[in-house]
C-alpha cells in the first residue's frame, strides 16, 4: 500500500502537462485533478469498481488538515488489505 502511494506521488510529475491541457483555473485545481486521476487509477487497478467519493474526499481533507479520523492508518491499511484479499478470492473463484 505504501509503495502505491509513493508511486502515485512520483507519477504526478508525469501528468502535469496533461492536466494543464484541462485549463484548470489554479495550481490547486490542477493538483486536485491530477491526484484524482492517480488515486482513481490506483483504486481501479486494485480491483475496486466503486467507492463513496464524498466520504473519500472528506477523509482526504481530514488527513490534510490533521483532523481526527475514525480509523488509525494501521486500521485503514488492514481494512484495505482485507478488501484486496476478497477481490482476489472472488476473481480466483471465477476461474
């Protein structure tokens, strides 16, 4: 999971020119759009087909502003790992 986050941040540099083509109004708009692309691609690559974008966005804001969270980072990592395992099992059972 940590590796995916690092890769996401590194990939940001490669997406800047594509984002600029979107005519964003500010650097924050461009950054937000670029991060949306990268996180979305990582979510999709993980096998997740849907998330609650409102909760996702609110949680990102809480993390950025160091606000209280309902899960610790370790709990979040464990939960996501469990969801990855469920997806892998489901794909394996379909074979």
